[in-house]
C-alpha cells in the first residue's frame, strides 16, 4: 500500500446490507492472516439472526481501498444495566455478549485485514473508534490471540493515546500441527500417551463392531444433531449438569449454522457407533486447512469403559491427516486439560478491555480493577488448593462450553 492511498471506512448498521456481503466477506477472510471459523460470514450473520434484537446495534466497519474490500471490523454495540443500575454501552465483537447460559463461545476473534493492509486497517479502525467514542462507555474484545491485530496494533494505539487497556488471559488454545501421516503423528506423542491411545482404540475395536459415519447430506443432519444432543446431555446429567443445548436460541443458532456450513463443505459431524449404537458424536468444523473441535457427546452409561471420547478424537485426527488438513484445533480450554496429551501447541487466549473517558467509563474502570484484584486472590487460593489436592481440575475460561470440553 502506498503512503498516499487512502482507506475509506463506513459503518454498516443494516441487516440487509450485511446479508449481501457473504462472498466478499469470505474472500477477504480467506486471504487474511485471521483465519477463524468464528469470523466467517456464516457464523457472524447467523449469530445476528438469532441473538440480534433490542439492546444490540450493528456497527460493522467496512474498509476499502478504492472499490476493493481490504478490512472488516465486525463490531456490535450492546446496552445493558450494570447490576441493574448503571446503563452501560459496550462495543464488542459480533458473536459475543450473549447471556452465559446460552453462550456460543465465538473464539479467535479479530479485525480482518487483507495481506499487507494489517497496520493501515488497524490505524483507520482506531481513528474511527476515537472519533465515535461518545457512542459507548467501554470496549470489550473477547477471545483474541496474542498475534491478533487487536493485540499487535489496536492495543499499541490505545497505549500511545494514553489509555490503559486491560489484558486478561481467559484460557488456552490447544492446537495440533498435523504431520503428513498417522504414524508420524503417533511419533509426536509422549510414549505414555501413545501407549494409552493405541490400547483404548484396540480395546474398542476388539470388543465389537465399530463404525464411524461422517454427515454429508442434509437429510442425515437432523438425526445426527439429535444424537449429538442426546449424548452430550447424557454426559452432563451424569455429572449433575444440563449441558449447553438447554437454550432454545443456542439450538436455533446451531441448526441454522450447520445447514449453511454443510452446503459450503465446512461442517464435520462425526458419529461413532459400537454394535449399531452411537456412543460418540463430535461436532467439528473444517475451514482454511484446520479441523476445529467445537462440541461433543459421549455415552457415559454403557460405553465409558471404552473411552469413546479419546477414540473418537483419534479417528478424527487420523481422518484430518488423510484429508490434508494442516491443523486439528481443540479450541479454547482451561490452563490444565486432557488436550495436552494430544501433542498440542498451547497458546494463551485473552480478553482485552478498555473504558472510555466519561463518568460511566471511569466507574467501569474502577470496577474492572477490583475484578482483577479479586481474580488474583482467587488464583492464589486455587494454587494452594491444587497443591493440596493434585486431582482437582480448573474451570478453564469460565464459559460453560469451554468447561464442558475439558471433560473427556
């Protein structure tokens, strides 16, 4: 980009205009460094269709160099009352801000920029946010990676402006860099993990007829979704919970999303059956050379002794290698997780927050500082507890879906 080339920026607030951006949006995302299933048009637009409504205003920024789309900042402004009293306006990423009990847990979010335009796009977005800062009281950018544009550029601009962005690690990304063969992957594992994986797989295969089915047809999608919900709920009920599919909006979001992803070849639902009965369901996505593990369900009543979760992931990883995938991404989990056994690269996932320079912003800033102090106290207490009891498992990021994925 030349110095005299100017980027135009425009905020999209109309749902119909957002709806026609599908091809242009996805083309930009594929050519950017920010590759995430949760930033695809399918994910973002479906989220708005289901969760958009009163108290939410679209603020999607489109940046163009002449007529070419070179940047997207997929924001939304939410309005709520803090503790029922203080009215707070928050600028955040589309796909975040739902009530926790129906949270879709959009992850690896970021500003999208074409290759070579990362810094100019970040500069233009920050300039816009400063100009329009009276429209919100705080900025909350959830689930960003350390190498995101948010962390590399926007945070730096905030500091240069004399502001104090708050960065908190809220989980860990567990991602396998896949080799070219299954045997090469097995060689990546620690000896103990490899031995356990191979033993559990042999044990299941010797005990009866094992069959794995990939869902590729819309007519099979409904029954597969029911199996996913049944097995997921079974696992959580056995632990005294309810699972993530109790929310009508959460279910509606995924039913619509699945159809859209299926037609684009990005859905990867896998059912594992033992003697004709489904004992495992993996709800994965495939995008940009990565197989993303999002959610799962396992038979904890009749097949627990066969470790169906471990075996199902083994089959899924082997198939991802066979299909030429470059990564198998377990997505966000706690700082301690079973996922570490799968030879994952571990990277921190952050929330970044910044309060604006108005009265409400200052009150929110003090509240956030107190929250940080409280987190430090809880973390120290937790460390003392884990030293006393090595069998305890942390709650991960605190989100229901991420916590559920750290149980296998």
